[in-house]
């Protein structure tokens, strides 16, 4: 099969298409013929050599989510059959024509979305829902602040917050403000010209946000604390702004705040399966009801994977970048 392989690390030029061996399903695995995969910030870090596939698979094939059609199953697989349209999040391997995955990590493709677009769902919706709702307890009537509101995780967060009756403020660049408003964000903040601390405190009557989902890190952490509600939660999902910073621990104690670091990729298979199965029960039906809809910015063919990575690095996208395999 054809796959995008990393033989070295550096820039997008390190992404090379090669012929590699087809995956063979284990007893509890299904092989999926990949129709579409999608880009994530973690993929850019992996190319740089900063976020390797924790499985240590050789050759190293990036890609953490995909959609496609089941083509083969292991001897103990009961949930899926050849021909089923599925999608999944994985630790790697999605930039390929075929991938093997545990049967309980697979999810059915929503009828309203279709297999070609479903790769835009697994990573961002699972990440946003797990961070905001499962770990941080966001619920109806409460406020969330989400940074990078026009990103894949950001656009998913807006929809999830509105679906559960929560209120949400987001930060983004000036050119993406209207896109976030159109998705239903209650407060949209231009991080280039507005102080998100002031805007969030003003919108919440000085109370602050109950949950803050941050993909930036760096000096955002202390600023997040200044617009966090008492007993609120800051959940750190990324570090685009750096991993080292100073924080006012006195304020953190006074607010009885929680700071959570999280990630899906490095979790044990048992935890991933449990999260996916809960998502299937609680959130997947909202796609067919129309409350959730993947936001797709653009598509590239597999042969243009290097250009797709350069485009993501430019921060020009609103929503997901898909790769047609």
C-alpha cells in the first residue's frame, strides 16, 4: 500500500510517499481502507521530531484520525464487517491507504456526514468533548473560554458547548471572528486587539469562565487564571505558545482552581476505548440530529501532503484540513 513515511525529521519535505506492507489485523482488530485522513497540530510536531508515535511503529507513519471502509477483520471481531463505513482516532498510521485498529476504537460514520468528510470528526470532537465535559464538567448555564476558536478543536468546542446549553467565549484572529460567530459563539475576541481577560470578565459579570480550554500555553496560563471563576478548571491541551511560564500560585489557591494537563494519544488502549464508547453513546447521535457538523476548511490529495502541512503551519485554516487518500 501507499503511505506517507517519516524517515527523518525536520520540515514538510520529510514527508515522503512510499510503498509499505499492508497491515494484518490482530484478533481484535479491523483493517480499514482509508478514504480520508485529516491534519492535526500534533502531526506538525511529529514531523519536527517533537511528538513521536508512542507505539514506536516502524516505518513511522503519521496521521491520528481517518475514515473509510472495513476490508478485513480479526477472528474475534464481532462489531464490524467488511463494507462497514467507519471512522476512528489512532496514535498514528492514518496517512496510508490502509490501517489496522482495535474494533472498539471504531465508530460508525454518521449518515448526515458521509465517509468522505467523517475524518474531520474523531480527533477534534473527542478532544473537545473530553476536555470540556468529561474532565472539566462543563454543563448547561456555565461559561467556557476556548482559545484558537477557529481551529478544529475550537470549532468543535463551540458546537458542543451550544449543544449542551453552555455559553462560550473564544479567541481568534481578526479574519476568523465572523466564522466563530456564525457557529454560535456567545463572545468572540480578537486576540490581536482585545484583552481576553477583560472581555471574559465583562461578559460574565466579573465571575469568570468555569472552564478554560487552552492550546496555547506560555504566558496565557497566568492570564487564564485571571479570568477563571472560583473553583474553575483550566485544561491544557496544547503548547503552541511554549511550555514554560510563571503563574500566580496565590491566585490559584484563592480561587481553588484546577489545572489539568491532558492528551489522548498517549493513553492506554483501555482508556481510549472507554472514551470512544461513551462518545458513541452521548455525542455521536448529535451529528444526525444536526446539532453537530464537522467544519472543513480545505482538502488536499495525498500526493500534496507537504503542501497541506505548509498550509496548516500558516494558520490560515478555519476548521479541518482533510487529505483524500
